[in-house]
């Protein structure tokens, strides 16, 4: 039996359906992420799981028990918010101890549990400090310690790293992975940040307009998106509108307007004449002044490039007007040798690259 089950849950605000008959399950010890753009319904779902809001239809079950009649304060579920929600008049130690005091735990147990929780987030030395005396990353760790101190069955995290700068955000991602692995508590994490979701999660539910478009492991979402939205939302992706003109021996023959025939790996059940899109990641595209024979190869002109240290992404306009992104690692020491804007190049990729999806 899964730890958490969401069964055809719907939430309406007037005539607007924010969540539309959504179903999924979370296993014990799993890091599960709800990912999607603003307004897709992910935070509304999290609030219903926490008990801050109630569904208009459907069920939410924890350990097989319907939570409909269980108020938020009685659910063995805690939530960590982006705003930290720490009490400014309490010390770090007192903030972490708060849920245990509210539950009437003995003083000795509270001291021991708080010390353990602060040690888990590496903040024991700041126990006597107040929130205004510590950094944003330290505040987030205090909020985590407070949420974990009484070992909830489930921890909900609503954009918890959104207020942190990039370096601190990356450091906290490592902390979250470590804590989740060591404690074995199931996490349900809400974010709109795709790299963050890919880095942290065991499974990801990609949401749009109140429904789950695809639920899968990060590598499958990235490599085998179900539709155009998922392909375009998860990381950077070249999307080429295509028509199936042939399928045999595990290979699709696609035609793209202005490019002609493209070869791609076959999926399941593609039919001649149907239209879809070829999703092609920039790292799958090779770029050079000259390229050896490849299944798919086209001349073009470099229009722009973006150097970000370890890699450079080139925007190449093909002779028919299509623009493809191609990514190259900067492996040589010192300044990498760039292709300059206006330079003629060839881009190409093998037939195994790319993933065809129906519209």
C-alpha cells in the first residue's frame, strides 16, 4: 500500500477548476515532486494534502485512511514554506522545539529531540541565535529541523529554496537529498524549477492547467517526454514539427518542411501520415565546420551563442530558416574556441537521437 494516495481530487474556485480529477500515489521514503508553471495547481494540491484546504471531489488517503475529517493540526504531515515562517521572538532552539511543546512532550524528550534535529541540519552551534541573526540558508535549515523534529509521516515542501541565491540553493539541494536519504521520510516537493526537480526527485509529476501531463522518473521525463508540452518544459529542447512518412526496422522516416527527410528512433504505433514533433536535445546535436556522414545533417549559419563556463550553446539558423540549439562542452583549458556569429557550420545528429511524440 502506498503511503499517500490522491484519488481523482478536484478543487474549484467559483467556475475555475484549479485541480481537475488528479490521481497519484507516493511511496514511503520517496522524494516526489510536483513540477509545473505558475498557476498549474501544484500548490493547491499541496495545501489539500496538508489540510489547509479541502477538495471539492475525490479522496486523499494516508496509510489507507481518508484524511477528509482530519484537520491540518492532527495530520502527521508538516509543511516547509519558502518564507520559512519562523517565530522572530524565539531562538533557533525554541523554534525547533515549538511543535513538541504544542504536543505536550516531556522537557527531557524535547531537549534530546531538538539537539538531534539541529545536529541533522548542522546548526547545533546556532541554537541560541534568533532568526534575524542568521542567514537565509540557515533559516531554511531551521525550518526543516522544526518540520522534522517529531518525525512526520510525510513532509511537504512548497518552493522552499525559491528565496535563496544560486550557490546557496545548490548547497541546500544537497542538504535535502542527504536528509531525505538518511531519515527515510517521504517528501512531496513543489517547484517550477526544472533542473531542481531533475536533481532531487525519485519521480516527478509534470502539471499543466490542473492536470498531470506525465508522471515518471527524471531520466524518462527528460529523454522520453510524452508530449510537446513536457518536451518543451523540461530543459531546453529543439522541437521540429514533422510528419511520419515511413516506419520500418525500428526507424521512423519523418519529413520536416524545408529540411526534407529526417531519421529517428521508432516508438510504438506511429502511423504513416500522422503529425507530431521531434524533440531533440541540444547536447544531441553536433556542430562543426565539416561533419562526417550522419543520418541527419544540415548546413547553417551561427546566429548567436551563449557561453556559460562549462558549455556553450550555439543558435544555428539552417538554410530553410529553422533555428537549432547545439551544445558543446568547453573541455580545453583557457578560452574555448568559439564559432563566431555569421560563421557557416554544419549541424547533425544520428538517427538514435531525438524522440518523436504525437501532438
